[in-house]
C-alpha cells in the first residue's frame, strides 16, 4: 500500500467498516497457510464505499436544492396570491364607491321628483289638465 504525505485515516460515519476478523484469527481455518496470511482486498468493496459516499453527497446536495426550490416556489405563490387579493380588494372598493355614488343620485332624484308639486308640474308639461268637477257614476 502506498503512503501519502499528510494522509490520515478517515473517522466518523463515512469511514470504511473494519472487519472483526484479522489474519491471525483466520489462521486456524482449513485453508492453506498462504491464503490465510494475506487479507483479501476487495476492489469492488472499496469503490462501492467511495462511490456510495459521493452519491450520498450528491444526493444530499440535490435534495437540498430541491427543498430550497420548493420553499422559494411556495413563497412566490403566496406573494402572488396576496398581490391578487390586494388587486381584487382595490377593484371591489372602487365598485362600492361607484355604487354608493349612484345610490346618492337616485335618492336625490326620488326626493326631488316624488313630491306632489313636481308630479303636477310634469303632468301639466305633458299636456294634461286638472279635472274641474269629479264625475260620479252611480252603481246599478
């Protein structure tokens, strides 16, 4: 095994698992002495640990990006909803003010045109005259 200057063994959760079995403990097996002296090195296991670690970090990074994107999307949707509600509220307040103005105009016209002198004046202007004597028709 080559040694690198400044290289330290890994520790923590990402360190490769150590086997409980040592070459000394395996010497008593039925295998030949030569096979038990040297521990087996599995290239597939070392790359699996290495690649699994990288995938975990990449996966964690992707999950983090997706979570941040979803939070931003949620915030944006809430902002759009609030803006749309404010726009609807302003539009409804303007419509209410127009209806109140129309109501005041109609009340003013009713009070002005609903009195007896105003109705008599409109009838005279239309060419109608006032009855002189009422005509009473007796019932049979």
